[in-house]
């Protein structure tokens, strides 16, 4: 918007109350959160007493007000926020915790900590997992596809909605042969399953994970080990599904038993299958849309919750692939 008298962007001012929020946590280290808020939105930001003062172009102030409101809500909830969180909020059309946003959260009984959606996309993903028997999450690295699915599985197990968790991954070679890795078969496939163990380890104390694995309440296994089984009363996750073949994907989906839920995650840009093999993830994307009880969820680079450079790297690769 421009001022017709000066042909310059129209100026505006807004105030966001920070009452009830820890101001040091809100501002961040060396006021890094406020600096990032101004950089990301184009507004001038100042913390004055019990409010944030926002000035600048109308559009910049409007955007900064929405992000600041979401940021204050997070801090009031006692959550630590960083400059990366500010940037992530600024990239979404409706920041999580802003008025009207869908706010996804899992409070895991007996777990190390709860899990909170950091973007509207993540909140919608958790909502779909709660409401559908099969959810297929597709998107770039760092968006929380696997982590949130594992958290939802742990939540279901601890609330006794299922009796076990089954986590699977294709053991697909990416430039190196399994045969050259030392150890027995379990030692050979463990590196492929490590991301699933890492997600569990972040949610459940190590000793408890060991006990749950020993009693087969939690099972982590290569996709090939799923053949011939019926997975009833279970929360089943297939990670890195872009590296499952069409036949493997069909085999996996038909393992679904009574009172079970399946979550499939994958990134279509990181297929390690030989060129002659069609990715099972791309196949189900083509043929399973529109079936009641199956939901697809698409993440974007705005959902990336790792280092901000991960988001920039993903965008650079996408731009290169598009020839821009």
C-alpha cells in the first residue's frame, strides 16, 4: 500500500502486549529474536515496557504483528524460542499459536518431554494422523515427518490405544554395498535404522527403550522383514518410503490389521533405487488419492525445523531443478 500524496509505502504502528511473557526469553540472546523479527518482516521492532512496538510499512507491520503475537504466545507457554523459530514463523501464512491457528501438541505420559508442532503444516500433519488410519507424509528433509510420526506412535502406545509400535525402513544401498559392512545381518542393517532409534531416544529414556524392544513392544526392522505378517493393534511407520519399490509398498500396506494405524514418510527428491525401479511412494501418490481413511500430507521448506541453512539449501536445489 502506498500513500497517494507521497507515492511512498504507507506507514503504520502496532503494539503487541508481552504481559505474562518472560522478556529475556522473548528477546533472545543479545536480542537476537527481536533482530530476526525485524529482519524477516521489514518492520522496526522495539521492546518497550510491557509491549513490543512495531513500526514501518503497513504490510511489514501487519506481518510482524502476527509473528510477534505467535512468538509471545510460545513464550507464555514456557517454551524456549530462538531466532530460527522467529524466521520459521515469519515464513508461514498463519503462524502456529496465532489466533485461529491449529496448534498441534502431544503430551506424552511418562516420556522425557512433550512434542509441539512448530509450524501449521506440522500441526495439520498430527491432526491427520489422529483422524486417519493411513497417513502419507511427503516432503523435504528436516520437516519433522519421521519425528512427529514416532511421537504420535509413542503417544498411542503410552495411552494404550495400541499394544505395539513397528518401525520399518527400506535397507537400500546408497553407493555402498551392505556386503562390505562388518558384522552379522543385524549389524549391517542397523545403520539404516539409526534415525528411528534416534527419534525414540529423544522421547523415551534409553533404559525403557531397551525394555520395550526386548519385549517386542517396540520393533525396529528393515522393510523386507514385514513380509507375511499381519500387524494388528499396532502403530506402524514406514520411513524413507521413496526407497521402497512398488511391490514392497503394496506388501507393506496390506499388512494393516485390526485397530492399527500406518504412517508412511518420504522425500521424492532422495530416491536411491535403481532407475528401472519405480518408487513405491510415487506409485501410491498416483493411485491411492481419494480413498476414504487415507490422507496425504505435503510438507514444504517452510516446515523445515533444522538449521536455517537447511531451508536455504533445499530452496537452492529446488530452484536448480526448476532451471531458475
